[in-house]
C-alpha cells in the first residue's frame, strides 16, 4: 500500500469521526427533550442513551488512537528505504493494540461529548425543577446563574455564537470555531492561548478543555425562532 492511499484512508476515518460527533450531538438533543418533557420513561431512556454515548466515545477514541498510531509510524518511515514500508502494517497493528488496552472506562466518561451530555441533562432537569436544583450536589457555579445573565455573544468575535463551547476550567464560553482557531494560531506561534474573557486568569486554554454547551445553543436557537415569529 502506498503512502498516498494511507493518507486517503486516514482522511476517510476523520470524516467518519465527524459523523460520529454529529450523531452524539443528536443523541444529546433528544435526551434533553426527554428531560424537559419529564416523560415517565425518561430515566431508563436517558440511561440507554448514555450507554450509546459511551459506545460512540469508545469508537471515536479508537479512531483517534489508530490515526495517531498510523501518523507516528509513517513519520518514521523513509521513502529512500522501501524495505521499511513492508513492516509498517504489522507495526501499526502492534502499537494500536497496545494503546487500546490502556483505554479505560474513566477515559470514556471524560470524553468531551459524554461530559457535555451529562451536563446538558443535569441542566435541563435543573431548569425544569428549581426546588430540586437547590439540593443538587456538586452544582456548577455557572448553572446557578440565570440564563439571561449568560452572554450569547462570543468574546472573540463579538457576535452571537453559533456553536457555543464551555471551558471546563474557567467556565467561560466561546464560539467553537473562533476559539479553536485562536488555539491553533497560538500553537503555531509556540505560545499558550489565554482565555479571551477580560480578567480571566486562565492562561492556557486547550482544545481538550472545551465541551459543547447544548443548553446555550438551544437558547440561541430559540431566540432566533422567536425573533422570526415577531
């Protein structure tokens, strides 16, 4: 197999990952609908959806591991020594299998979209039951802030966010495209990315710190619908 075909296969896997991510977002939206509707079968249905999210997280993580392993092995191969190409497949299989054994349940629970799923469900239940919200343990401080107090505009673009993400370290929100672009720019400059919110002390924003904020996205979408209706 040529290196060009390998790159093509990796590109296909990345497209598959994007589809998995979209599917996980859809599952989260459906689970939020159930939580807000207070359906009697809500608990069992959401539990099944959480299991589905964990399965998707495993698949996404395995694809990440595989792509990373392939890229590392290929970087070690030299076109000037064609004989090294014959051992690449076996090397990828060996290193990938070794990495998979280290994938734990805790890793899956900490997957960005699984974290976002759980937080979205918790927020939906809190929003619909303010009394129980007061007794909920380990309540994120930003959840106690009323929805009207959460800014809908991105601190980077100064326009309304499209796909809001929350920084799990400092709880600030940004538009996904804008913050990831800033992180990559700083990385290329060999610099750390500081949180763009004025006064924030978070001086090292990483892509792994960002989780989708489905509740805020819904609020933005609902406001747009209301605006069109009026």
